């Protein structure tokens, strides 16, 4: 399956989601490619740090392709069970080409009213590409604070707007905020995401 992780807003947990999902899928025996389409190169930098560190190589491949013709480039990647495209904040031309290249889009979102309000630009892009590529998209609530009401509130707002939200929620945890440059842990909430798609 080809999956894009997209939210035009910065800092929405896109890269964290891409890397942890890739790790989960790899551990199930899949050959996984992460395409870093962000000119900032966060996923690429993450994999570089990991390979230089003591934790060992990532169990999947990461390549950088910050380009606007991802549709063509993805078609050239052979031999992978799953391709996950991490997309940049902004750069709508790159994000559009990522959305055109996949079957499924995960939109990570922190459950805060401002984040929900700022979803419109990402959803606008999804609407724009729909005639060419009717992708399935789902919202994944991330950085969910335990014992708060915000996830419930975001869920009901998104439901009222007619947007699909995964049951799985990714909690706010240091394990995730300190994971850059390391091999993502197994046994996190991310393991359940693919099964829900
Ligand atoms: N579940 C989580 N718990 C705690 N911290 C998190 C979680 N998910 C992401 N973070 C942290 O939030 C910050 C933003 O995450 P990340 O870099 O994945 O977002 P992004 O959408 O890729 O950002 P950008 O738009 O800049 O590419 C990072 O510091 C990351 O470590
Ligand atoms: Mg990122």
C-alpha cells in the first residue's frame, strides 16, 4: 500500500507518524520504503542519525525526494510491500503530488481547536485532487494528553464535519518526542494504525 502522511500545518507529527508506522510494518516482515518529500529532510536526517548511532540501522529504507512529480517517482520504486510518503508543511505543489501518488492519506492531528480549524487547507488539497485520484483519507489523533477531554471534543467536531477519524489514538509521550535519530520502538500505539486502514 502507498500511504501519504499529510498536514500542511507544521509540527503535526507527520514525520513521527511516518517513521513509527514504517517501523511497525517492517517488524511484521514487510519491506518498507519511506520517501521524505520534505525539503527540510527530517526523515532523512532521522535515518542518518540512526545509522551513525549505537541503536543500529533502521529496519526500513529512507530516501529523500522533495519533488513535485512524486506520482512518477513512486511508480519507479519497485520491490516494496509498502511505501510511506512523509510530506512537508507548506509546499502545496509537493504535497499535491504526494496525494496523487498514493491510495491512502493519514492526516495526523493534535486535538486542539486551532489544529482542527487549520485543517481546511489540507482538506482543500484533498478535494482538489479527488477527481484525479479519489484517495481515502483518515485523521489520526496524536499527542493526546491522558485524562483530558480534548480528544473527545476533537472527535465529535470532526465527526460533525463528516471526517473519518481512526479509533487508535497516539498519546503525548516522551518516547515519541525523544525518538528522532533512533530506531522507533515496537509495541507502541502506532502498531494498530495499519490494521485500521
Ligand atoms: N505522540 C507524541 N508525543 C510527544 N511528542 C510528539 C509526539 N508526536 C510528535 N511529537 C513531537 O512533536 C514535534 C513535531 O513532530 P514531527 O516532527 O513528527 O511533526 P511534523 O508534522 O513532521 O513537523 P513538520 O511540519 O515540521 O515536518 C517533534 O518534536 C516530535 O518529537
Ligand atoms: Mg516533518
